């Protein structure tokens, strides 16, 4: 059989503790998960990492693996003669046997020979990102999370199986918040419970609003005459359009605060919405508009640069 360096695959020393092996696996599994990684070889690396961890996390399999000693990856290795008692008639050749399969079979034969049962092993926890919108945070809602889960079949082979989970987005959720789906993670073995799936929420940039904590900001364009004379304008909020009164003489960059029109919090508090005034002018004035502006320029005594004199 071909030797595989499982310790190198996880980036740990051969003396690594079970906790260190688990930590290394979680870090690499998240990095190379097919739903996250952009590495063209990420899927193959993910499979190698999963195979290495399935061996090294199991005390029996790890002990058997360590008996093989140190070899170069891909080097042909013949298992110890004592292993053959666990395989058919003892005359088995191992040239075409996958190392993960023989380690699993050896561990199973040892457990059977000791008259004991395999100990239940809990499945791994997985984490996946899902995009959410400001509207979902404001109202709460649901979204589908689709991913490919690594699962072992009845022969112990690792496969990717597509899964879809319906996730409820709580009102007042936050960017980076994790939702736990109990029992939706990796398969348990030998009667062990499934792991959990953690859904990490990632806020999608909004085309209109800027987010600061629970407060929202957006630019409110006004015409020069609306700013000078005052006006009542309709403005959008996450809860629907509302009317905003613009007083006469409103300057650019002035902010209008609309209380409790921002994002909700999990505790029931509500942020504010701020409209930031931007004065817009016609890009191509008509002849009549130019005439009116020329009259204004001729009659007005307003000088915004007086302080520069």
C-alpha cells in the first residue's frame, strides 16, 4: 500500500495531543471546505485532511498508523505481519489496498478480538457562511443554506453529499453572528451523535444604507430651491416610505435624524436613521432655467465666500 503522511497533512508533530490534532483539523477543514475555498485543489486537500483526521482522532487507528513508522509519501509500505490475522486467510497482499481502509479494518479487528464494542464517537462541527440583508435583520426571516457535507458511506468511504437547511434569521441579528443547528454537522460513528452546524451570517452591502452599529445613514439629494425654500419629501426606510420636512435654508451635509428607524437589536432596542443632505444641481439646464438662475445671480446679495476676504 502507498504511505500517506497524515501528520504532515494536518501540519502537526507526531507527538501532537488529541486536542492539537482536532484544532488543526478544524482550521484546515474550514480553509479548504469546497463551499469556502477558492483553491482549485481545495476539494482534494479537504479529502486528504478528512482522511488524516479520521485516523488520528481514533486511538486504535492512530496506534496502528504509528506502527508503520516514518516513510516518504507515496512509498510502498508493507504492514506488520501480525496485522494479517485480521484480513481474510492471512495471505492477503496489500499493494492495492488503501491505507485508510486497512487501518480501519485493523482497528475493528482489535476491538472485536478484545470482545469489546467500538466506542461511540461524536461527529465533527462544521461552519459555513451565509449572506444576509438589512431587510432580513430588520424584519427577521428565513434563508436556505446549501453546502456539500463530507459523509462516510457503509464501506467507510468519504463522499460529498449535497444538503440544504432552512435557517431562521432572528430579528436584530448581527453581522458575524453564528447560528447553531444542533445535530446537523458531521456524522457520528459507532452510534455517536452528529456534530453541529454553525451558520456564520455575513451582511451584504446595501445599495442605499450605510451601517454604523444599529444606526443607518443614507444620502438625501435636494434641489437648490428645496434647500432654500424648504420642502416635504418622501424618504425610504426599511419599514416603508415616510415624509420628511425640510426647513428653509437647509445646507449641504446637514443630518436629519429619524428616531427608531434604524436596525433593531436582539434586546428590542431600535437604532436611528439619518438622512445626510446632498445638494444636486441640473447637469444640463434648460434655457428657461438658465434665465431664472441668471436673474437670481443678478439680484442676490448672498456671498458664501465672504469670510475668505
